[in-house]
C-alpha cells in the first residue's frame, strides 16, 4: 500500500486503518491480538481505538477501556510500527466529570488511556464529540498541555463539522498553539452528509479518516433482498447498529453491486476505493472480525473506480445540496 500524509503532521499512514470498536465482544482478546498482528504484517500501520470502546457490550456511559487494553497488549512489542490513535469525550461513567472536553476530564482520561495502551505517547489524540458546555479555548489549552508533556504528538477531531474545525484553526493561529490535523467523520457512499466539508479539509491540510466507510457491512454485499441476514453479521449480532433494510436501500445496494461487478471488483473493494478517491482522504477506518475482511480492505487500496462510474454513483447516492456558483459554475 502507498502511504498517505495524515494532514499537516508529517506522519504517513496506510490508506486503511484498523478500527477496534468490535474488540472485546464479538472479537475476543486472543482473536483481536491475532488480527492486529496480521493487519500490521499486511502493511497497515494505523490503529484507531477509543477510551469507551468495548465491542457490543458498549452502552452510553459504560466504563470502556476494553479495546484499549487489548490494543496495548497487541502492539506492545511492535509499537514503533504503529501510528496509534485514541479518543476522549464520550461518557465513561455517571458523574458530571466523567464526560466531555474539560481539562479535568481530558487529562485524567489521557493518563488512563496511556496506561491501558502500555505506551508513553499517543500519536493522535482525538476529541470524540463536540462539547457545547466547555469553551473550545479550554479544550485546546488542555491538549497543548498534553503535547508539551510529551503525552500526545498531535490532536484530531471526530464528529466535528468544517465550521468547528475552522474555529480550531483560528484559535491555533491566534494563540500560536497546536493545530488540528485530522477529522474523523461518518462517511460512505450511503452517507455523504459531510461531502461538502471535504474541500475545506483539503485546503487546510486536515487529513480525513472516516468511519463507517462500509456502513455497518451494508456495502460489503453480504445483505440481500428477501434473504435473512448472515448468521455472523452485525444485523444479527447488534441490529441497532445497522440501518433498517428496506426496499429503497436495497435498490441502491443492488445498483452499486452491479457497478462493482462491471469493474470486476468486490463490493467492499469498490466502496472503499470510491471513498479513498474523495478529497482529503488519509485513511479509512475499517472494523474487522476476520482475516479475510482485512485482506479485502487492503486490496481496496490498490484498485480504482472507473472514471465514468462517479457520476453514476452520484445518481444512485446523491451528494448533499451545495450552493451553486453563478460566477464559475
């Protein structure tokens, strides 16, 4: 795989990032460690986790930590081969200080993540969600403190719109503080709400690392109209994490599958290759349960979608409305 720059950081990451949200349940520790090692051996050098991840056992306010502990065990003897990302902000308990982006919560959770991950430094520390109750200045000062202490190297944002990233960049310029270098958003052929944010990220060297690039498995081709979901699929194991499969959705999936077959690609490879071709893309976070899923995702990094397919895909999965330019068209 050809490595890609992670925003303005100078880091080079594989175009496929190992997502670990399923680590714990259904992917147990021994399997998760084996799959992590296989991913690294296949050239994946980017691993994404979060302090709240614990697989399907996760619920709002659950203590989390399970995935970080597993990742820590998996990479402890190959830390120099991995760009490691984790996140902070989501609830990890019932108390008012158990969530959000206050300096108290960030710095406390950072130390806990470092311990679980068995590392002295996190390469990319990501604020998981916006926090409307904490001034952004406060959050950015806490992240600057962590960077000066050597506990993080860079910071990124997740689930933030372009206007929120713009405010971070403005504050960084004003305060001469570290700038945001990545944006993690939900993005796929089926989910394009952030499409119009991508040119902003490209102009300002913010690397986009989307999650849900396969939309919970819908874009793998495993789900078929009028057929039961496969036994080991997310729709069976955790149905609330998968979209309702109705007629209009299958219309789109079947149209995408036909174009993938025309390009002689698996639906997984086709869908990921389309996403990698979008502006500002650094690496796609792909959650896995099997070695075959890793291999399919890695293969996607080396294929291309035919140029004439892009307008066809826009017709099947329309991008969001964008203000027309009466001067330039």
